[in-house]
């Protein structure tokens, strides 16, 4: 090897395709809705466990909503709106993950 050659382990190749278990029979995408009304201050999701099923924790949160005026009325064509960077940071102040009632990760309030 020359002095200018750099060798990097394959574990650092972030663009390589991920290996897939060949024994996987099939995959299923499941949509979980919050346990309670979204009007509350906390959103809580219950993802039930199963001894026969592997749950990939590559979880995505899909949010759909409407922008309204401060008094709750609908916007019209003359109202200009924009969002600032990191919209989800503006919507949520804290995110906690718990498995079997044990808190795994808890973000501090900002």
C-alpha cells in the first residue's frame, strides 16, 4: 500500500444496501393511531408485542393538519403563511420512548 492510500472498513459504507434475512417469509406495514384524542397535550402510541413477530423500530411519524388563524378560522387567499426550520421541533417539546413500561430514551424539554 502506498502512503496516500486510505483503507476504510465496510461497516462505514453508509450507502451500501443493507443485508436482508433470507428466512423472512413476508413483511407487513402496520399503521398505529394515538391511544387518545389528538386534542390532548400528549400523544401516546401502543405497539403490541408478539413472540412470533419481529418489529423493526424504523418508525415513521406521519402528521397531517391544517393551518388556521389564531382565532381558529380558516385562512383565505390574502393570508401569507410560512414555516420556519425544523417544523417538528416547533410542534413537540419532548419525545420519550418506553419498552414494557421502562423508559429507554427521554429528550429534555427545549
